[in-house]
C-alpha cells in the first residue's frame, strides 16, 4: 500500500510561463559589441558600458546631462521652440506626423537639450543631442537652439560643451537644415573671438552635416571609444572611390591615429576629464 497519494493540481497563476516571461522581460540586455547577455542593473551602474568588452551603448541626452553635471542637477533652457514644417515634407509619412511621434516618444520638442549647471563647482553650459528624436538629425530648431546656447556662452563668458549624436542634417527641412551649419559655425567664430572655450564631444554616431560643421570646430575635440564619426557613410565612399576602405575607417580610434580628434575618453572617466580640461582652459 502506498504511503502517500500524489494529486495532480494546476500550478498557481503566478508560476505560469507567460508570467515568468513578463517578470524577466527587460532585466537582461544583449551587448551590441560582444553579444554577451548582461544584467541591466550592471549596465546601468557602469554608465551603459559593457563590463566585458567595453562597448559604449547609446545614451540619451538627459542621461548625458545627469552624468556630467555636479550631482546630476541642471536647468533647461530654450525648450519652447518647435519646427513649423516649412516644406510640408512627405516621404513614407508626413514630416508633421513624424515630429508628433518623436515628441511623444522623447518628451522633447526637438533633438537637443540646452542646459546650465556646474561641473567641478564651475558654471558651464552643455547642449546634448537626443538620438532618439529622428536620429538626432539637425533641423532649423536644433540650429536655433545651438546658436542660442553658443551666444549665451559668449554673453555670460561660460564654457560650453556640445555633445553630438546625430545622423546629420534633417532632409525633411531641405536647405533650411543645411543653413544651420553656417549659422552655428558663425556663432562659434564669435565665441572664439570672445576667447570662451568650446569643447566638442563626439559620440556614436556623429555623421553628415553635424560632422561637417560645428562638431569638428571645438577647441578640444573628444570622442568616445568606437564611435562612428564621418561625413558620408562607408558604403557611399567605397562606391564613389571604388576602393575597399581600411579596417576601422571612420571609427574614433582611426580618427585619433590620423590627427582628426584630440582624445578618446572612456565614458566612465569623461566627467573628470572634462572638468580637468575646463580648469586648464579657464585658469
């Protein structure tokens, strides 16, 4: 005679497979560099840098500001400027609808945040691009906001850092977007005449008209490891010159080797590096 009788009973609802999936969803992330699976909390604690291969994942504009300013505190300026869709541009969907979707997704009016705060106890301005807003593309609003930030830096004699993360000029605004290259560059020329430092930080990616203008005009040009930096894409260049490009072409390490940038700085060391640089320029 059996000492016990096994009864078939359904698992509690909390242990069903679909609940297990929901419970673990978003807790782990696959690294784009080494394809390792990383616990999200470990990645967050490491400033979105893979602890295994040192791959620097993309970071939003708000996180950039939090990482760099003292105690993560800052004040935002110029956030009430909105594109008027001057060309009424339509591709797969109207540009006006694309703007609405981007604003809803990022809670921003355009692809840059102008902010002021302190770095190492010293007042500073930072303009950080948001790649999640139509690929960080530069339209008339970004051009106006960056120009306002640079003019504010000149008027208040405060150093400015521009963090680039962009696919280039925004095609939806045609010539209006291309005009921003000259507009921002002219403002930076006036800043240079006022002898106020401009530090340019290039992140992955920094391409197109952004690279072809203000991103490469810094008194100090810094890049993160492995960042894609260039004007036209590698495939376009290869088709034009009908040659195979060297390995690592348009990555920050290649540009440093060829004298196009001044330094490559790990994101975890970036705040201290920038504070040291500002102290050097302003001493």
